[in-house]
């Protein structure tokens, strides 16, 4: 007998263990059930045309699903979980288009940083730069101001804190970039794919790619670990630093 489809709301999600808790009503009573949101399960269900599309699930998602007995026969579980809509997320995205400032609480979930938006209770992942100083335990659960990024891809939205603290070496790298200063970099490693450099001590690093440029391959052939080469920083952001070697004249 085919299980009846239920509608419910995701009230808890564990991205690390890939499961959710869904709250739903049955015969006028509120109930909860656990279900898997593993990406591989989602892809298989889509291939079987049991769901319309795969989805990165979030708190507050309204979903439909079926309930069945687990394979071990010890409990009821949710299957065929299918995303319908999330009104709270849509409201935040619309607001971000004109005023991309939100208040939330900084949290750690499964070893990763998130902010919980103060009104919707939606959780957004906060990726940190390799050069940022991570928040202390005292800063957890405190209010922070953040913006939402990647708004055109709803399933991959993340949060960016408006107040960030970077290591001193990063500020030095920014100064070098702005002043277009030539600096000496230490060769830490050489592989068929790139020359790996320490730009400022061992705190700021960059890579010269060898994949396509023949001149770079020639440069790598004449270098060894421990050598220094002169470079300029051509791009810097909180995610990556790009350098180019300085051609001797």
C-alpha cells in the first residue's frame, strides 16, 4: 500500500549527519518525524522522478514527504522529502535587495560557524577567510550584523559578517597590493601543478599555476624549495591572493 503524502515544516536540521526533524499535523495533533536529506538520496529520488528537484534544505522549509517504518522496523521515518517553499527565506532575500543588513546570533553547529537570523530563526553558514581571526567562545551566541551573499542561488546563500578581524600579515599584504610593491616570496613547494609560495612569513601564501603557461613551467624548472623569487600581488580578497612573478629586466 502506498504511503500517504504529508506536509510539514523543517524545525531542525543537522547538515553534518544529513538529517532533519519535520513537524506536521495529523488528526489535529502536532507530531515530529526524522528524515534523511543526504544529497545522494536526493539525486536518486530525482532520477526516479519521486521528487521534482534536489534541494539544500534549511530551517523553515515547507516540504511534503511520506512516512514509513525504518528498515530496522523500530521507528517511523520520513522519506521522499520534497521542498515546496520557504516564505521566511524569500522575505529575507527581498529585503537584501534594498537593505542587505541583518541581525543574528553567532553559533557553532557541527564545528562550523552559522548565524541565526533574529526574526526568522533561519541559519546561514558563515565561511571564514584563512586570514581571519576566528570568534572566541565569548562571542558565540552574541548579536552580530551580517549580509547575505550569493542571493541569485538560493540553495547556496551564505552569510558574511560585517565586522571581521584579520591577522596583521593580511593587512600588510593589502598594503603591498595597494602600493604595488615588489616583494620576495619563499618557495615552499613545487608540483606539476604549481609553485607554492610564502608571501609574508608562513602566514600569507599563494600559488603560481603551471597548468597552461610555458614560461611558468620554465620558471619552475629553475627553482628549488628554499629559493626566493620576486612577485607582485595582483589580486587580494578575503578568499584568495593572486601573485605574478616580476620579470627581471
